[in-house]
């Protein structure tokens, strides 16, 4: 599910969507345990969807209305040794 669609959901729809995706995740994990490896990509996507939903719910709980833009990690600088 796209992040823009998740932002459009209200609180009850958000909880319902989280429950639905959680159920799908359970079923894919169950199938994986039975030896069906076709759903590995689906497993990853479902986990990401749950994380997105929980993030949006937490942002709303904290009062952050606008989505936080992704920030690139700072480049680490190693100290240069003088020779």
C-alpha cells in the first residue's frame, strides 16, 4: 500500500487496515512454514506496510500532521592522519 493512501485513512480505517494486513502476514508466514517459498516478497511488503501504518498512527498520536521527509544519513568523516 502506498504511503499517500495510508495518509488518507482516518483512525478507525487505519486500525482496520493494520488488522487486515496483519492477518495477511500471518497467512503468508504460515504458508512459508509449510514450505511454500513463493510468498517471500509478499512477506517483506506486508511487514513494510505494517510499519508504515504504525508510523502514520504514531505521527498522528504525537500531533505531526505532515509526513516527515526522508533524510539521507550523514556521511561519516574519518580523521585524516598527518604523516
